[in-house]
């Protein structure tokens, strides 16, 4: 039977920056028993978004709005779908 080493107590931190600095210079195995760790699931997290300004030709925007209306989705959501699909194709081209 393997004996477990005595873990150090995780200190209290005044800020996230202070905690980040601590963990950059300390090994978590001295503070956490990872053999009993469990997978955490956060189903309600939403990916962060960033607002941008994008100039499009009026005709292209009109076409996108028509397509979005046919699919009953907001045009901005349809644009995100189109961009995500194209980026995936560019990053992982098929045969």
C-alpha cells in the first residue's frame, strides 16, 4: 500500500491575479490529491462573445437576410453559422 504524502494547505488569495501568480510558481500536486479528482461539467456556460463592426455590401446583406428569414433565424445568427462552418472547413480540409 502506497502512503499518501501530506498535502499543503492552499492559501487564501486577495485577488485572482495573486492566485494566478501563486500557481505559476507552485506545483498543484503539493496541494491537491488529483487521484480523487472528478470531471466537472458546466452545461450552462456560454462562450464569450466579442462585438465587432463589419461592413458588407448592401446586396450581400439583403441576401443574407432573405436566407435567414427562410430559415426563421436572426440574420446575425445565420452569419455566425456560415462563418463557423467555413472556418471549420478551412482548418480541416477534406480529401
